[in-house]
C-alpha cells in the first residue's frame, strides 16, 4: 500500500541516490574494473584498497574494510555485485555506531544548539532546514544571527526565519557575537522557546582568534545555563574531502563538538569522506544534506547510506 510515509521515504531515497551518484559511480565503476573476471586475491585486494583511499574513505577504514573482506572470501571468484554488497556491509559496520539522531532534551528550555564550521560549509542553510524539521515535530524555534561579521550573513538567516515563520535575534554588523548570543538565550528563555539555534561566523580552522571568539560565545552562553550549549554541531562540507577530516579534528578541540552534519553530499565524488570521519572521530552523525532546499536534510541512516555509496539499489 502506498502511504504518504512510503512516498516520502521513496522521495528521500531518490534524492539520496541522485545526490550520491558521483561518489557511487566512481566506486562501482572502479570495483567493476578491478573484479571483472578476476578473483579476490592479494592483487585485487590491493587495487580495491587503493580505490577506497582514492574515494576518500581514509587509509584506516579502507584497510580494515579490505582485511575483513579477505577473511571471508579470499581466493574465491567474486562478482562485482558481491563485492559491492560485502563492501556496503563493512562500511555500514563502521557507520552504524555513529548514526545518531539529534537528541533534543525537553528538560532544557531552551535546548541550545550552536552551529560551527568553516566558511561556506552550510551552517546557515542547515539551521534553516533544521528549523523546518523541528517545527514539523511541533517544537517552537528561535534563531540567533551570531555571524555578526557580514551583513549578508544576518540577512541570510533572516530569510530562513521568514521562510519558517520563526523569530530571529539579530544585531548590527560588527556587534559582539558573544553579546548577541547572551541576549538570544535570555529572550528564548523569556518566551519559553523549545530550541534556540545560534549561527556563527565561518571560522577558518587555522585562525586562532576566530577560534578564541567561539570559546567566548560558549563561555557567555554558560553564564546563563551551565549545561549549555546542549548540542554543538559541526557542519562539514563533503566536497572538501580530506580537508573535512582536518576540520573535524581542530573543531573538536576548540569547541567540544557533540555531533556532525555533513552537507553537499550531492554532486561530489568525495562522499566516502564521511566514512573516514566516522572511523576516526566516532562522533555522532545527526543528518546529511543532499541539496540546497529546505527538505534536503534527513536523518542519517547507516545502512541506506552505505548501500547508496557503493552504488547498490536500496
Ligand atoms: N548542493 C548543496 N548545497 C548546499 C548544501 N548545504 C548548503 N549548501 C549551499 O552552500 C552554500 C553555503 O551555505 P551557507 O549555509 O551559507 O554556509 P555557511 O557555513 O553558513 O557559510 P558562512 O556563513 O560563509 O560561514 C550555499 O550556497 C548553500 O545553498 C547541500 O547539502 N547541498
Ligand atoms: Mg553562514
């Protein structure tokens, strides 16, 4: 029977599949080239490991995937589809422990979410998408334009606020971001808001003064609620490939990141980087972005993602 729920799921599968097309075509084409009329032996395994590393899965994840594959199937003839299936299963084993929906604690009012990440990663857009999701779940939402560096950044968040019909706390360009965050927390508390999302300026992870400012925002929020921020979400752009791995390391140190959202998995061949990051940092992956529109963000499902990544149908 077709229900709105199955239609919605189908629509999302389609978007995920289309989004991951470049990553999955590179991987499945490469697997086919390696294994056509060949068996799983030392040579083909080495070629497979190289392919996985080139596909941004990271050296360590690529190695463990190949090692596990070889334990079960060594010296046997194996079809491309069998390699894809086994590979998806291995990747899913790495991803399953980190596939973790964003947990909103109703005891915190507001539940404060701080969005961090480098320039252009997709922080502001992701806030807009998350606001829609929370509203659909019946929560009240407020946004804070903590990126006070650029007028365009404040306007961009205000547009997302209008689209979602939620209040945006914003100050003047050049205002102190920590002060703005302080005001936003107070206002959200006064208005009994469920979820406050604070946008921040894109920080280059090697700019120490910007990192120091992030620390100041966090300290100021804590003055009003010692348990806040309740979620510090690092937004990573998949198209940056291995650079996203470096960003995750630096932000984890600077801001006690509690979870990740990876954006722009559409239109990149570097989607495998999500596996490298999962393997290395073990941080929860809350959601993935596969497009610019408000509905292009979904909870992260390890099995669906793994199968799509290696080019299998669902
Ligand atoms: N294709 C695609 N584009 C995305 C996705 N998420 C965000 N974008 C686009 O990426 C660009 C940058 O997004 P922003 O949300 O402005 O990024 P930001 O991290 O807030 O950037 P700064 O404010 O400069 O630090 C915009 O053009 C977005 O539409 C995604 O999942 N897929
Ligand atoms: Mg922004």
